[in-house]
């Protein structure tokens, strides 16, 4: 076996290793991208779950606070926006609008002591709180998974293969600008 043959075998061996590494990187990125899709689907499931609670909550509050028509309309409109939103940014914006509308609805409830004692309302309020916690967890899981994926497509040498296979950075589910403002507390 001559030196040319040995060099040829080494080159072929390196090419085979590079191909195996490329396949491994590709498969790893596909797995991560699918995890991100699954995490996003979980957010959508939890948002739908919360949205399903809204009509019952509105009807219960309407029974006590019939003249709060604008508040009910805002909640219903925001709910519809969440259900019809697509993509991370649009869904995040719609979710923020629904959270604000629900908060205003719950502030309205403070003026109706009988409503605050209503068992149906208390049950719905508890379910809503549970849904909000699940949404927070799903957002966190989505962002953690997305961050891992985005990091993997940016680090060397995976970024070379990610570019070759058209893997692109995915957006995080970010807090609305109003959520970033620290409230002023005065005593």
C-alpha cells in the first residue's frame, strides 16, 4: 500500500466522518425544532382552555352586573382575537389584550359583593387562575426550548450545517411592553 493510497483512505475517512457528523447535526436540529413546535402547540392548547372559560365567566358576571356592557364586549373581542391569532407575535399581542380585558372584568367584580360570593363565579375564578398558571408554564417551556434550538443553530460548527439545511431562528414568546414596566409603590 503506497502513500497515495493511505492519503486517499484518510481523506475518505474524514469525508465519511463529516457526513456522519452532518447527519447527526441535522437530526438533532430536527428534534429541537419539533420540540419547539410541540411547546407552541401546548401554549395554544392552554390559551384555548382559558378562552373556553371566558363565556361562562362573562355570563356569570352579566347576571349581577348587567350595565357593564363595554367590559363584556372587550373581553369577548379579546377572546376572539386569541382564538384567531397565528404566529408567536400575533398570539402574544392577543393574549396580552385578553389578559388586560379579564383584569378589567375582575376589577368590575369588586363592585358586586354578591357576585364575589357566588359559588359558580368562585369556581370559574379558580379555574381561570389555574389556566393562567398553565399558560405561564407553557410559555416558559416554549421559550426554554426555543432558546436551546436558537443556540444550537448559532454555535460553531452547527451553524454551518444549520445554514446549509435552512434552519432559521425562531421567535420567543415575549412579555408585552406594559408587563415590563415596574409599578411604582408608594407608602
